[in-house]
C-alpha cells in the first residue's frame, strides 16, 4: 500500500541531454531510455512542423527523407540549436520515461557542458519546463561523468575526467566536490564523423552520408597503430556518390586513411587534455600522476585513444567500462542523493 502510494510521487528524472544520444534515468528504476537525439518532422505549406518520429525511428530516416520531411538534430555542439524541436523531443522522452501512474510533473536534473553560457542555460531550462518539468536543475557534464565513473570527487584528492560526447569534449580536474580547472572544446563524435566524410570527399571525390561516416568511425576508426597486423592491413569498402559522374560508387580505404582523417579532431582533444594538465595545481597534478586519467563518453570508445593519450602525456589512462553511461549514471546518483545536488548544481 505504501509503495503504491509512493509510486504516484516518484517520477523524478535525470537526463544526459547529448548531441548524439539522450539517456534518461528514473529515480528508483535506473536508466530506462537511450535513444538518438533526432526528431523527424514534416513541414506544411505554412512552414509548420509536425513530429513524425523521435529517437531511433527518426535516426533511421537521416539522409533518406523527401523534401518535405527533415530529420533534425536539435542540439549542436552540446547546446540547443532548435528550441522548438528540442522541446518536442524532450516532451516525448519525458512521457516515455516517467511513471504513468504519477500525478505530478517531474523534477529533472540535466547534465550540460561546462562551458555553457547563461543564455544557453536559460534555453535548456525553458525548454525542459515547456516539455513538462516541474523544476529543472543543471549539473556540469564532467562532474556528472566523474561521479558516474566512481571517482572520489568529494575527497581532497585530484581526479581528472575526460568526457567525449557527440558535440563536446569536457576535460576537468576535480577535488573537494568542485571543478578546480576545466577545458571545454566543441569537438566530439560529430566532428569525427565530419572529418571522415570530408577526407573521403577531398581525396576520392565521393560524397558519403552522416550514417555511413558514423559507422566507419564506430566499426573501423582508430587513432593508434594496432597490434594485430591482419586488422592493420585491412581494407574496407565505402559506398557513396561520385561527385564527378554523379552516380553511386564504391571505393576502398585503409585503416591508415581513417587515422589520417581523424587526426585533426583527435589532435584538438589531446591538446585540450595537455592544456588542462599544464594548468593544474602541482599537488593535484601529483595525484593525477598516481591515479591517471579517466575517459568517459561515447568518444572514449574510439580504438587506441587511451594509448595515444598515454603516449602524449605519460600518464595512466583508463577507459570507464560503461563509458557511454557515465554521465547519466552520475546525474542519476545525484538524483538518488539529493543532498549531493546542493553541492554540484549550477547557479
């Protein structure tokens, strides 16, 4: 009876509102949703937008829609680019995630990039309220990632987390419940996809779609020479449109070419880590030498990135075993421990 009564009130949510994917944690239930941050809309003659699908179904439409239907990513570089579509997407995810028996609007904790502006903070809050939230709290992504990855953020010890998402990379040194130093660059998985697409376009005059570039990155992308010689010498076939003839074409590219394509965006990420280390106070830097660097986010899964960072910094580099879920697990832990919220919430 008591549990049934409580269920009417327990529908608070923690959200990792990402450029590539949105993940939702429900208090008492854990992570209940992990879907692409994509909305398919149909435009009418007056310019209005009707939502056709959200998440996985919408992503399948990317690059395959007629002129009156558009698959939109409402977030770019970690922040809202299309307020109206983002509100519709959030409303859908909130409705899909929350307890259907609940009679109250949910309180929501959302992870946002560290470098977010006051205007961007306001946009996230207003969009969430319009989507059906009762109260909205913002937490910085690197702090959430560190908490989710189990780093001792409240102790008097330095911890470094590098969270590589779809739109941004957040590098932060954390101690005593606060971010001592951070670097936020608007480079992540999306920029890697674009780099692969641009490389193939420039070298082979072949145009490939977003989904194809993402698949190449996930399945074959690497930034460090592999130990497996057979895998290293592997060639892969890529299909696209020949920009000279205008007809479908198939080309063959090597693992080394993929590394070359990824060199620029990955180089920016490596430089941001080195910059953060250079500006870290000596006592905390010595802790990081002992404890290493924690990699989180979908971009942390890029093959060889941990080895490259180790080579460039000389420090131990650990990829969190559930890298994609670190941020949502962190905001979920904050949701479950409301006292912690007062220490890490953004003003």
